[in-house]
C-alpha cells in the first residue's frame, strides 16, 4: 500500500480525494496540505484524512511515499522537485512544468533519486480512449495517416471562481487543455518529431464575470488562440487548434484518419465515449461499444497505475517522460509561431501500452498488473 499526501487543496483536489476510495487497495491518502492551512483542515475533515499539514511538514513525514502535486502550474516543477528531494515519488497535475528546462530538471532529480514521476492527464486510461486505441491496434482504420484535434471555447472567466492563472505564463488553452489532446494523440499514434504553428492574444484584457471576483480585470500574458501542425514519428501528420477566443463551433474533438477508414475519438478531457468508426466501405458511422471500463470521472486511475508501478517495479502509463514530451510539443508550437519556422522536438517517450481488455473497477487490482 502506497501512502500518499496531497499538496494543494483547491478546486481539483475533491475528485482525487473522492476517487481514492475506488483504488484503496493500491494507495491511501493520509495527509493534505495547502498554503491556506485552514483549507487543508477543511478537506481533511470532509474526506476523513488523518493529517492536515503545512507543506514542509508533509514533505518531512517519512510515512508518505508519494506526493500528489495539485498546485498552480507556475510552481508545479518547484513543488515536484521539493517532493523528490524529500525522497518521495511525485504525481503532478498537468502540465509537468511551464517550460522545458523546469520539466527536464524534474526528471533529472527523479533519476538521481531513483524515484518515479507521474503526471496528469490520466484520461488515456478511460474506456473511451482505450477503446479507440484497440480499434487502431486491431486495424479497423488501417495505418493512421492524419489526425485533427479541436479544443475551442471562450475561456474560464465565466465560471471559475479564480480564473486569473489561466491567462498567465503556463496557462492559456494550449498549456491548460492541450495536454489532454496531445496525450491522447501520442497514446493513439505515438510520439511527435516536429511541429509548427501560429499563436495570438486576441483579447489583451478580459473581465471576470464569475463570483466572487465579478468585474475584476485580467491582463492576458499568454496566447489564447493557437493553431498547430504535428509531424508524428510514424509519418502521420496532425493539426491541433486550442482557443479561448471562440464563442461557438461545431467541430469534432479528435478524428484519426487511416488508409482503411476514420475514427471519431471522444472528448479526451473525459473517460467515456462515444467512439465512432467508419471504414472505407461503410455507408455511415458506427458507434462501437466500449471495450474497457472506467467511463465515468475516474481521475486518480493514473495514480493507481503509478502506485502499482512502484510496487511492481514497472513503468506507469501516465509517466513523466510522456508529460515532458507533451510540454516540449506545446512549447515548440509557441516557439514556431515566434520564429516563423518548424521546430524539431528533441524529447521522446514510449507510446504508453494499453490496459488489458475488459478492465473495470471489479477486476482492476488483478488486470492492472498484466
């Protein structure tokens, strides 16, 4: 059993704390901390967590094996490195860091310490993306030759209680939501070798219209409209648009097109379906029954997979090398926009292996080992 502590008790922490009950044969959350200690105490009371700590006290607790890093993106790397240097494995929310150099340092320290790094998103382990991967592996669309990905909305200031960080360095639609889409594409099609793109700040100032900060202004520091092109190691070509400047659209989330047909992939920010396929000789799209479980909000399954990896000496699927590759790609798209040319992606990761067919909550502890 892996003992886990959470650093950062904000908006996203509830789902990790709630879902930990589903994976309690692999890990147990025993402590939480936050800059606001009172908030940590509230979470501890709500979810029956034994300890509410300051961050330093949590890192000093020898009983904690792994830290879940749920801080804001600008300090992801700092907190991850502090956890690693305290002798603890670390699983961070996305992105792994806000620039390549910080991400590389996280992996360097982990290697020096002999520890594992895991990273969100773990939606690739949900039934929707797992079914999509099985269809590709089974040859339903032949060899993938192209992909499209669209994440387009008008930002978070209309609903998030504190949306400022989405418009700071390390935020924006690419760094906020791009990890879901790029992680899915890498899981389905393999690593990426070269990128280019164009990026823009459409609205230099935005107003918060959610409570409790209604009326406050946000100075936008990062691009909010990014159009990228991806060259895969396999030879396939993809395109991705991420936008906080779009009011409405009627575009698919992800589609993958192959030599024998096309695949419609579900929202990679969710765990379920629907999944549709249309082979070259089909008259219409066909919805495919999901081959794997975990189709509801299963955040924390990546942490469970990582706990199993620690216990068995294997490699977690949502691992640090994958997260660093995603970061490298995102930074590359922004760099390409600035310099006006393609950018070679130097990082590489292994294409994560799929889960065993039929895995679900009842058989997870057995099938995750296969």
